[in-house]
C-alpha cells in the first residue's frame, strides 16, 4: 500500500512538471501501469482478524486460529515466543513436541492445535507470513490450573492438643491463579479466633486457635478456590484431650424392695474413657440382675444401670467410674429402701375391726361412769337424811364443821373407789390398744384424723376431767 501511494505521487509530479510532453499514448501507458501496480498491491497477503487470547484448563485441548487473506505463494509459520521455538511452517510440524499440530481449511484459516495443554504451553504465540518485509501477529494462550492442596506442607488430617493450649493449623495449596484459602467448621459452628472474636469463615493459610476448649473439638474444613473448577478441601480433625469428668444427676435414689430401679451418670473425657459400674468393690457386669446401657456422643457419654427385683443385699452405694490415659474419676449413688404403699382393701378390713374394739372400750367407759354417778347420788342422800357414814355417829347436836368433815371423807372414799374403777378401765384400754397395734401388718406415713378411718386407730388416753368436775359440783352443793 505504501508503494502504491509512492507511485501515485510520482505520477502527479510528472504531470505537473512536464505537462506539454505527455501525448495520449503516454497517458494510456501510465494508466495501465497504475492499474497493474494497484492490482498487485491489493493481492498481497494480509491478516483478516487478530488472534484471540485463549484460556484452557491444564490437560485440556486448545486451538489458536490465524486467518490470512491473499496468501498466494507465501507460507505461514507458528512460533512460541516464550520458548523461542518454531512450531510449524506451512503444513509441516517442526517442533519435536507431539502435542502440537496444524490444520488448514483450504480457505484462509490456519489452526494451531495444542493437545493436553501443560503449564509450559502458557505464553505468546506468533503467526508469521514470509513476505518482504515479514508480517505477523500475536495471541496469548492462558493455561489455568485448578487448586491442589499440598498435604506435605499442611497440617495432618488428625491433630491432638491438650485443653487450654494453643495450636496453629496450616493449609497450603498451589494452582494458577494462586488459590485463596478459607476455613470453616464442618458442624457449622463459629470459630473462636483472636481471643473472644468468633467467625463462621476465616481467611488465610494458617488458622490460629488460642486456649483451646473441648467445645472446639471436631472437624475443620480447609477450602482452596481460584475460580477454576473444581474447588478442593481438606478435612482436619482437632482432638482436645482432657481428663475424665463425671456428673451425677441424683445421688440418692429410693425404691421399694421387689421393684426395679435405674441409676445413671454423665461423663466427659478425651481420649475415650473406659466407663463401668462398681458395687461392693466388684465390677458390675450385665446379667439377669443388672442391665447396663452406654450412649456415647463425641467426648460425652451417658451410662445407666438398671437393678432388677431389689432385695435387701442390693441396697447401698454404687459407683460409676470413668478412666482414660490422663486420669480417673468416679461418682457415687446411694440406693436405699422405701416401704411399699398400703393396699386399700386390707386397710378397710383392719379399720372395721379396730372400730368394733373401740366401741367396746367406749361402752365400758360409759358403764363405769354411770355406776360412779349412782354411788355418789346415794351418798348425798344419806348425808341429807342424817344416816351415818362408816364410823360417824348420827347426832343432831353435831356441828356443821363435823358434818362437813364427814361428808368430805365420804366423798373422798367414794372418789377413791371411782378412780380405782376407772384405773381398771384405763388398763383395759391400754391392753386393747396394745393388742390392736401389735396386730397391725401395714404401714402408713399419715396418721388417721378420727376413729374409724382407713388407717389404724391410735390409743386414746383415759380422761378423768368429768370425774373431778362432778366432785367439785357435789362439794359445792354440800357447802
């Protein structure tokens, strides 16, 4: 094109300088020459479009096109600039790397094939035509590499640390572009970093954990991404070691004889502890008498012991023991006997018998009081009618003080007889009460409210108040 412009300029100068010398024949010749040069220049090879930049994952195939128009007898060559290596010339492969090849579509496209691309294939590629001067254009092949975690430079898949100590977990990966590393817990819980700060996702190759607690035990995921699928991750299990601990929900358990009872303990330990029950210094093993259950979840365990058909020898202290390589601990549970609740049918029958006996006792008491009242009224009549009383003469000249003294002596004698009678009645009540309680075969925690209830009647003490009241009334009437 530059040459054509130059020719036109020369022709214009010639027309300006020597206009009179040009004949018609000469003008036609110049036109023909100009057309010939123009035709030749327009058929020179040229690139129809630029080479695109191509991105391919490692191991995949890539194609780089070079579109040349009006190639004519010229030839196309491909060169890898970064390696300074000629790959192909026209339809021949020059490189000794078998992964390179060339195709031509019989039109104007020369296609360079890169099979199973390697990272070394990344770089600039030149398509060149051997004109004079040479023409060429350049394209870029990007070979990307998905992330890959380097186990040899990362924390092992399982790591242990003592409780309240510090630990740094590392995860390194390679790839192109450079991968980004993030951390998260597999169970979705937050990660405690930088003392009190907690995050769901932590960025960085190194995850620092300070004063690790047992709650931070579990699986951590290290995830590497760089925009090239697939992303990769590594699972690292963090074990926090501590000596056993035991928690006993109920240290006192009561149950009646002949029944079944279940006692339990909760324990925490890591490494995993050996847990078992001991009674009377002997390990308790599963049998018809004992049933043991153990439920484990991570570093926690729940242990249960069921004792069937409790007997006298089964009551006492049971120990739950947890032991691992870092220590041993135990919890104590005391199983004691409580009485069985009384059956309603037997209590009603017993109450009926006791009520009958109580009625008999009350009847005896009423008869004794009536007899005493009759004797007292008889004595009163004798005093007022002037009849003598054992050793006291009947005289009209007796002083009132003598009469009063005699009356008092008589009443005292009668009262003494009455008290002795009631004493015998009281003894009878004691004997009856003792007999009733002695026959009792039942137990109740609540005493009866009144006589004749479903529980056993209590022994009633002898009440002497009516007797003394009657004596005072009698003395008052005599005076």
